[in-house]
């Protein structure tokens, strides 16, 4: 196997190769649209129009992108420590409980006080749900992939029980809490800026701040450097005097806390109540976002906006073309994960032949 | 008494796809390929079986289609894991997510019923044999057969060796890649049968994400069974029994306890698996080379 690890100019590894992988994924998605008997170009045009065609469309796209940023960052931070956190979905779900408790019980307070408390609760609950798999991985050697999958299902069961039996609004059938009032209502960004009314809310700003903070943390602190060493080679880390177990736990706690941002955006920012299954699979989308963004905050931002556009565009597409399902977006996610993650280096030997310095 | 019989019958019904998918995971992981894509392959099988049975009216053609669809996905996983040496967890997750979206997209476009396939008439579902659904028998026969193949045939021994120490198998002149491809193909085929059972025996057609996490439950059974055939089978039966009990407990007030929260009963398998993995009760050690691509020229 020649060319697997041969050096290439940075712009090939960090721009051309990811773009080629993305193109491959979208090409297969296009074939899929053809298989449904529709024109891929019409579908792309409808999606682009639906995602960026108006101020309202852009607002929705960025609202979805907010979830994607949090999810992508959560997965990426764990990846840097060599950990595959499949449990972002469950961590975000449990975070919803934290956000809802703050909003239900403290909504007599002003919103500028409730919102930071909700953010803190989201982070705390998300980190808490990640803590057990983290500890098991670090101290008992239990594989984090399996334990986080199991914790997702435990979270589904726990939340369903809590919402249906404990938190449900008395005297109604729908499994959801009462709507939040007063300080529990996070106003949309359209209240502060001249924007079309959409669910886009200040959580978007929190997401952008998290991008910056994660970038500083991973690339400009001693801790981030140690984490990357652990991710690259735990044994080398031990020789360098780093304790991998501790970093593994800390990285997972941070990952779970970042996933909690989804709950802040959805529960307090958009739906204003706690619903069953409000996470809608965004935790899993984070895998695609992180892989496509190559675990770098800037890449995560680009990938998050792309997936936000896909979600919003997909919803509009299903509206315009009744025979197209908005689930097409989910299939595209799978393809992106496959081609940029699993098969991420498939095209590299060809690039080495074309551009390599021998 | 009648209650007990119906509980056992329900356990058997729920256990069938778990056993099939569990053995798929077992074969794959014993050969060194981590497979969290059981769920997606089963779902693909379910969709293919329901779609083909709906169009042709023939449930056996549906089964064939299910096996083909899931088998192809198994080979895709093999291509990533074996030929491209990519991340096996990423590949499995990609398959799960891809199929979840793909099945709904194709279902809506082809049948225009919101992603469902048309309800199947009784003739387009699996018949019964000796009072049980016909697929129950091969599923239960798979257990001793799988045990025998893995522990008494040269294929099975090599398959296990390739999951523990692929370099040794390679040195002995046996192709690591071929054995591993065989394993992922077997896993795909078994998942396909499991999916066909779910869509065309248990149910009468495909609905959104109808495998409902059973692929992950099967994975838990493999871990709880410590990657061995009979213990994995026992774990599948246990999980199926819990599910059957949970369904019967729904809304029932048990004396002294009151209403049992069904959600907690359903979470028991996952909690048990985590507890076992934590290593406080027994120890679950996966095959040594599981998850590691084999590189010859080192």
C-alpha cells in the first residue's frame, strides 16, 4: 500500500481531500434522488432556495446550525482525546431535563438571570450523564462506544418515564411539560436584531462563543495539547508525564456539557417546553459534522451550517416535492459519515500520485 | 398457566431477531470486526423484505431481497474495515444513519404512503410451521450450529484466530482479509433474515425505524454473553423475556408495588451490560484484535 502516509501539501489534506470526499457523498446522494424518480438538480435548487432563499430561510438554517455546532463540538472534543462519544444524543436529552427544571421552577426571575442558569444546568446535566461512561473508560477500561450507546437507551427510558409520569402537565394527554412562562422564555434574535421572526435565538451566540473557546482550549492551552497527545498515543502521553485517565474523564465531561447546548437551543430557545425526543437525532448528526469539519472548530462551523441548510432545505424540499422525504437529509448524513469518516483516506493514494513529492 | 404459556410464546417471538442479530454480531466481532451497524442492516432487511413482498406478493422473494440488501451493507462495512482500514465504529454508525434515512426516502417515493410500505395480506407473510412462525426454527437451530462451527470446524477456529491474532493466521498462509470478509457477509445475511422476520412475520409491512434499537440490544447481548454462543443466546432470551414481561406489565397494578414503571424494565438490559462492562461482576473481554485493521507490511 503506497501513498497511505506519504506527505502532501497541507491544503490537499485539509481542503481538497475533505471536499472530494464530500463531493463523493453528495454524488451518491444524487444517485439516490435519481432512484426516487426525481431530478437531483431540481432537488438541489429547491433545497438551496429553502435554506438560503429568504431572511426567514436563513434564520431557520442558522437555528438548525446551532444544534449542529454544539453536537459537532461535543463529538470533536472527545475525538481529540481518542474517544468516540456516541452518547451525545443521550447527554443532550438529559440536559433538557436540567434546562426544563430551571425554566419551570425559576421562571419568576427575569430572563437574563434564568438563561445563564439554564446554560449552566444544560452543561451540568450533560456532563453528569457523560461522567459514568467516562469514569468507566478511564478507570475500568470499559469501551466508551458500548457504554455511551447503552447510556443513550437508559436516557430514553428515564426521560420517557419522567416526562410521562412526573413532569407532564396535569390533565393533558400529550407527553410534554407545561409551556414556560416569563423568565423561562428565551426571546428570539429577531427581538434584538432586524431579522425575520424565526426560532433563531441567543443560543446561536453561545454556540459561536463555544467554537472560539474550544479552539483556544484545544490549540492554545497546555490542557488541549495534553489531550491531543493522549488522543494520538496514550503511551507516549504517559512517558510525557500526562495522566491519560484524568484527561479522558475531563474531555468526556466537556463533551457532554457541549452537547447540552442542544437542549438550551431547543428547550429554552425554540420549543419553550420539554417534549419527548426533542433531540431529534442531532447528537448523531454531530458525528457527521465533526468528521466533515475534521474536528477543528472552523471546520465544525462550516459543516454545521451545511447541515443546518440541509435540514432546513430538506424540510422545504419535502413541502415542494411531495414525493421527496425530508429523511433524505438523514441519508445524506449517513453518506457523509461513510465517505469523510470511514472512507476518509480512500482517495488519498490517488492524490499522492497526482501531487506527491517523491 | 395460560398466562405463562403466552409469556413464553411472546418471549420466543421477541427473541428471534435478537438471536439472529446477536449471532451476526458474534461472528463479526470474533473475526475482529466491530459491528455497531447491526441495527442498520436489520432495518435494510426489513425494508427490502416488506417492499418486495408488497410488490410481488411473495414473502420468500422478500427474504431473498432482505438478505441481499443487508449482505451488501455487510460488504460495504467490510470494504471500509478490511480493505480501506477505516474506523469500524464510524462505518457502523454511517450504515445505521444511512439506512434510517434511505428506507424512508425510498419508501415514500415508491409507495407514496408516508414512508410505509403497503400492508401485506396474510399470503405475503411468513407461514407457520409446527405452531410457530417458520423462521423461529432456523433461528433457534442457529445456536447449536453456530457453536459447532465456531468451536469444531477449521473455518470457525480460523475465524476466531483472526480476531485474536491475525498475524499468526497470516503467517500460517491463510488470508486474513478473506476470513474477515466471510464474517461480515455472514453477519449481513443474518441481519437480513432478522429484518425480514420483523417486517414480514411479526408485522405486516415496513414502518419508520421499525427495528427500534434491537440491533443495539443484540450488541448488548453479545457483550453480556462475553462473545460466546450459548451465553449470548441466553442473554437474548433474557432480554426477550424482559420485553415480554414489560409489555404485559403496561398499566397493570401489581400488589404491594403498585404500577411498575415499564420504562425501567426496558432499561434493564442496558444497565446490566454497563454493570458487566464495569467489571465489578465478572469480566467481559472482547476479542483481542477487535476494531484493529490488519496491516501486513509492518
